[in-house]
C-alpha cells in the first residue's frame, strides 16, 4: 500500500457532496475526413485502456470511508465501462445540450470505491464534431498535471495514433504546496527562517499601501468585499465557455504596454461589473482576483513553485481603458515585489493565504470572514500548434476547475493555436443568470479593444 501524502489526504478531506474536488477538461474535436463508421467506438475502447498508459489510473483508496487510515492500492477489479462513457446528443446537437450534459457530469463526485477518474465521449455536434470530457480527482493529479496528461495524448500530425507500448509521462506537481510542506516540517527550516524577514517586508509594503488608501496596489488577503460569488454553495454547478482571439489580445497588450493576462483581467473586470450591475449587486469596492503565478526557472523540475497575486478587477471603474491601465500598474508592481524576494518567501506568501483558507473551509467557517479573494483567475499557455487525437483535430480545450464555499467563481483560460479558451465554473445558487457571463466577456472584450484602439 502507498501511503497517502498529507496533500492527497487534505484534498480528500476538503471534498464534500456539494463541493467535489476533481479537475476536468472539455475538448472539442473534428472527426477525420476519412473516419470509419466505427471510429467513435474504437476511440472509446482505446480510452478504456488509458490505465495501461498512466499507472495512476489503476490506483484506488484502500479505505474510501476512512481517509485517516487509507492509502493507495492497486485496483483489483478495473472495469473500463465504469470509467469511460459514450453518449450521442439528440439532433441537431446543440452546444447547450452538450453543456447541460457536461455540467451534470461535473457536479457528481467521483466514486471513491474505484480509481478516481472518468472520461465521457459525446458525439453528435454539428459539422462532424464530437467532445471529450475528462475528470480526475485532485488527490491523483493537479490541474497542471491533468493538462499535461491530456496534452500527452495528442500529436502534431493527423497520422499519429495512441499506442500502448510505453507509459506516457505523468506529472504530479503538488510537491511544493502548503499541505505537502505541513506534512514534512523537518525539511528546509533554515531556508524558511531566512525567508521570514523578506515575507515580513512584503506584507509590510502591502499593509502600508492599504493604510494609505492606495487603490492601485495588490490587496491584502481577506480584505475583499463580500459578493454573490462568496457564499455557501450547494451541489449545482454552472459551466460557461467562450473564446477570444489570441492574436488580437496580444496586439491590445502590446499597444497598452501590458501582458495578455492584464488584458484578460480587464475584460473579466468589465464583464463582472456588467453582470453585478444587472442584478443590483455591485460592491462599492472592487472585486479581487486571486491569481496563481509560477516562480519556476528554466532549470526547475516539473514541480509547482507557486505564489499569488491579488489584483483588483477594478469592477468599480466604468472606463475600460482606465481599468486596463490600473491593472497593468498593479500587476507590474506585484511582480517586482515578488521578484525582489526569494522563491521560498514568495511561496510562503502563497502559503500564508492558503493556510487559513483551507482551515476555514475544513471547519465550515469559510463564509464567516471576508473573502481572501472574490474569484480565482488563471491563464495557462497551451499549444501554439494544431493537435490531433487519432486523426481528429483538437479545436478547443476548456479547463474546468474547482469552486468551494466562499470561493464560488473560477475563471481559467487556456490558449490553443490562435484562440483563448475561457472556462468559467460557478454555483448558480446565489448567482442568477450567471450563464450570461460568456456573452458579457465578449462584449467587455470589444469595449477594451475599442478603447485601446482609440487611444493608440
């Protein structure tokens, strides 16, 4: 039996019937022109053999009902049909039908009595397209690792095929996170000690900015305003997807003197402003985005080295250009702050935010204090080249992440070839009409584009 790491156990303990802890991806693919009639059935059969490529797909919990005594053991009765599902949408195969099916699948927790993963293949989309929805428990692999696993299935030529001769690389990239370090406090004490003055200086700078009422600065944790996105959740989920053009967003960023990430934050800020105004629920203070940022150098291993930037969306700013410029100012300053301290201190800053968040969630007190941030925002670079699975071209890849009590909005963006694929996960319980957020993002993008173009 393989012992559960402290982090694996933590993710399993954080999970509840109304807050599943799996990460997922929705892929839209185009059937090959020469696809045989049994193409989908053969693909389903190959997906049922993914446990031969990824040994982690053969692992299950020894004690599903008692995480304290559980460990990972080899699955004794792996049955492909329990993990791989095949559907056909009713004609004419509308995207709304697909999203309804995927949302229902995303709401359901994984069965702890079997290996913690599922793949759903869904055919019947217009223009000879089909979808694949894959979900994996966070205790098995994190979001970055899941993305790398999915990308490992694809090749850059239509003629590539899945083979089962060698294991595909599996990336488990939790090892540097807070929960892992809590479980191994004996290591790195000297490094942690040296980081304390740096961390104190970073927090002091943020505190002084707050005391001076400096608006264009990174926010302190747990000072975000309460909003519709920071309440207790139920088991329902709302999933929204949309696309933006990558080249144009890069051009806007270059003209404005910022990054793609800055432009997307400004776009999301405008969309959230419009949404909350429509429901008479816009806080006076700006909503705050919690953004994981990578601290890895080119020489680092595949493990995570993460810190966090808490940047306002500037939802109180009606002018799209001013909103973008203010975001650029905050993120530029935040990056300089993080670059001025050691990786250890920057990681500890992330831990300082996450530790109380985890404890509040586990004790059911997450909504009793002001939110650490109002929403999670991540922008992950994807493939700049076309990818193929069994000859089927990947048209879009949407990463679907986790929402929890007091953190009920997660916006994740992945670039693929020339598009930015947005995936928004939320809980509709206290968010009426949240399905409109995709359209609001597109209209907010047009506002930012026009505002920057007019200023150029």
